[in-house]
C-alpha cells in the first residue's frame, strides 16, 4: 500500500502525460485516502478497546479512598499529666480489594458481548471498504466512458465538417442546391452542441475521479485501461459462499448474537450476586494527641438477593427477548435482500455482456454503411440525406457501444460487490 502511495505521489509531481493509472492502482489510492474508511477503522479500534475494557470486569479491583481534615479550632483534652492541646489534623486511608464471586454471569456476558461487537465493527469496516472500492471503480469507468464519448463525438464533428467541405465545393460548382448546405450546417451545429455537453460531463467525472483520491480536481490522468477493453464473463458464485463473504450479513448475524448476550445480562441483574473483598483502614487515633496511628483490616462477603419487584424482571426480559428476535429477523431479511441483489446483479451482468456483443456487431455494420454512403455521395449516386442518416446511425451505435461497455464494467463491479468480493 505504501508503494502504491509513493507511486501516486511521484505521478502527481510528474507531467500529466506521464501519469498512468490502472483500476487496481486507482482503487488502492482511493482506499488509502478515503476518510469514510478511516472513520470505520477507528470505530473498529474503539470497539476493540471497549472489549478489552469489558474484560476487566472479570478481574479484582483495587481502590483506595483517603481523607484528610484540618481543623481551625484548637482543642485541649485533660490527661493525667494535665491538659494537652490536640493536633489539628486527622486522616484515614482505606484500601479495598473487591472481587465479584458470582454475579449471574453479567460480567462474563458483557465481555462476550463486547467481543462480538468488536467483530461486528470489523465487518462494518470491511463493508465500508467494499463500498469505497465500488465507488472507485464507478469513478474510474465513468471518467473513461465520458472521455470515450468526447472522442466519439469529436470524430462525429470531424466527419460532418469533412462532408460540409465537400458540399460547399459542390454548391459553388452548382451541382447541388442551398438546402443541402443548410442541412449540413444544422447537423454540424447540433454535433458541436453534443460535443459541448460531452465535454461538460467529462469535466464533472474528472473532478469526481480526482477528489476521491485526494488529487487536484483538474488534473488529467492517463488511464492504462480503456472503457472499450473487452471483458470475459465470471463464474457465478453459489449463495452460501456469497453469504459467507458479505460483511454486512456477517455483521447482522453478530448483532443478533450481541442481543442474545444482552438478554443474558438483563437476566443476570435479577439473580443473586455474591461479592467478596478485603479492606483496611489506616488512620490516626482520635483524639489526635500524639500523632499516633492505627491499622485495622477486615474481610467480607456481600450477598444481594432480588426478591420482589412488581414484575420488573418479566418486563425487562420480555423487552430484551423482543430485541433479540428483532435482530434475528433483520438478519433473515438481509439474507433475502442479498439473494435478490446477487440475482439482479447477475442478470444485469448477463444482459450487459449480450449488449456489448450485439453493439460491436451493429457498430461494424454502421461503419461499413457510413463509408459506403460517403463514397456513393462523392460519386453522385445517393443524396445527402443518406449520408447524414448513416452518420447519425454510426454515432448512435458508437455511443451505444460505449454505454454497453460502461454498463458491463459497472455490472462486473456490482456483481463483485453483491458477492462481497473486493478485487485488490
């Protein structure tokens, strides 16, 4: 990861023409920069620390309470040797060691619940990384797609401009009427408008591309992978493996387990508890005549037995049980949602792959028709309308091919996301 960051830093310092990013490099850079992922990682760290804190509830506790008093009033006390003025201060120190011998399992269940919550936080972190990786792939292919659209529309403008020169020459020579000139000028203005719109979309996608990895929004990178690169179909993943890979589903299952421990913690609060401890007191003799001190100690056992609370235990356990069932139902609902998401993603992937295959075949025919129509017009065999129709058909099919490849790239990324797979 550090190597990728160093490479990106060197690329940032180099000229724009020297920059080259693959999808994997860009994804790694976005994951390295993402503040959403950093927040999720800190939530995992926090959950881990809380789990460690919960474990201390199983261990003995040592506390010390001290008190020091200073009196502004001086007192005298009668002794065998006569009156003696007492010292104006008094103190005591009480160190105590306490150990819960039996608490209904509250401390142990609290520790287990914290451990489960820590694992759930790790699953949430992994799911956040999955979402960030998908966002990175979307930004990469969106920028590549818009760049391809600009190039296609630019070629379209060049085709119309070249045809316009031919029409102007033929009009000056008196072979055609003014209507052909007006038609080609109208078509050229429309193509230039499309180019402006395509360049606007390219700029927006460029800004999103750079901001996701913390780069200058206007920097123009060179992509090592193109939207028109052909992709192969992956192998469909079985549902049990999908569920095992989905971190959000694992987190939902862990949430249900956490609620079960919470239910046990609630039940433990209404069970008898036994606490033992050792304490001592170091203090001065009262009255404090000579500054003498005493040390006393004791060991104790404390029993707490809940007897009658007007149905509080039943209500509390009922609420905890309802929370557990709600979490289990939520996990089952997520299972159905993941099943539908995987099915939809696979269907979209199959359809996108078929669209790409069809669009390439149609584009090849449209290009052949455009070349033939242009040649025939130059020879005076067909009217200008046929050429313009062929141009429109070509740019439409070219755009369809770009969009089909774009949808296939996103479908591949979406299917990996639905299966919980983050390509690194």
